[in-house]
């Protein structure tokens, strides 16, 4: 008897599977999205302009005795610390305020991967910005002291530079966290200024008038803990205080924001 072989038995089993988008590509796209909008471009330009004005002001008005690297780095770092975190904030809130999330989360349905890519971009930009600040501060120190006719001094240590980079990354992460938590550009920017300008003043006044809070402030005031990275040799207790303050004001709100973001509707 002849054996009849069906067509289906001759056809190999093929499982079609679309490969996922590599994480490196998502990071590259999110990094480009940070700066190719008008808001991102002008925020970046404003950092350059204000840094140039800061260097010029130090050269023109600073006394000879403070013409050193720390003065120039501080002058440049101030606008960077204030403006740059807004770029991290807008990189998240634009997905909701400009409705680009409708496209982003369609191409990459797992929102966690998109947020992870944005977090990586936040850290990369924070590190790069602080390295640029270090280089520009060094150049400003050489140029400024040469113009002023004073000796060039380098009052900086390797640990101080690394601590400054860490402080810059924390500031960037604050902007990212507020974007994730609030998901509204205006609301997140207002919250950022409350975080960086209002709360430090409130905590400082409370510590000045309440002895009990003076002892507690280093443990719960994130701005106070981060500021010490710039001007003090960090001890084990100071690192513990920075860790606890970061957990309260950074890690906890970011965790809540990520949980809410998973179910947030993009309209």
C-alpha cells in the first residue's frame, strides 16, 4: 500500500518572533530626544551662555586672592546645577505633555525599558556635564589668572572632583525623579525649584531656631547633604546621612512614580 504523505507533515514548524529593540538603541534615541527639541536646545544654550557670563564676571570682579580653580568651577557649576536637571525632567514629561508617549510606548510597549533608558541618559548627561564643568573651570582658571596677573593655583583634589561629579548626577536624578512622579512639565519644574530653593531655606531656618532639628537636618535635608560633597571631606557618617536623605527624597518618590507611571494613560 502506498503511503500518502500530507503537505503539512513536510512543512517545517516555523515560529515567527520579532526581535526586541536593543537597549543600546533605545538609549541612543532617548539621548537624542533630550536635545533635539526647542526646549532642550535652548536650555543647553542657556547653560553655555550663563557659564560664559559667570567666567567673565569672575575675571572682571573677583579679587585677586580668590582667583583660583574653585572660584571658577563654582561659578560655572551654579547654572549647570540649576538648568541641566530640567532637561532630565522634560525628557520624561514630554511623553505626556506633548503626547510623544503615544509613539514611544507603541514602539516599545514595556514602559520600564523606556524609563530605564531615560535613567541611563540622565546619568550619562550628568557625568558628561560635570566633566565639561571641570575642564572649562580649569581653562577659566588659567585664562583668568593670566589676565589678572596672579599666580595660577589649583586648590582641588581627586576626591573633590569625584564628589562634584556625584553631586551633579544626584541633581540630574532629582530632575528625572520629579518628571516620573508628576509627568507634567510645568508642575515638575515648579516642584524642582521647591526642592532646590524653597525646602533648603525652610530646613535652614528650622535648624537655626530649633535645636532638635539642627541635629536631624543632615539626615533628612538632601540639599544639605549634597552640598557637603563640594566643600568637605566626607566621613562615614556623612555618607550615611547622604544615603538616608537620598532614600527619603529621591529613591522613595522615584519608586512611587515608577509604579504610577506603569498605569498612567497617555492622552
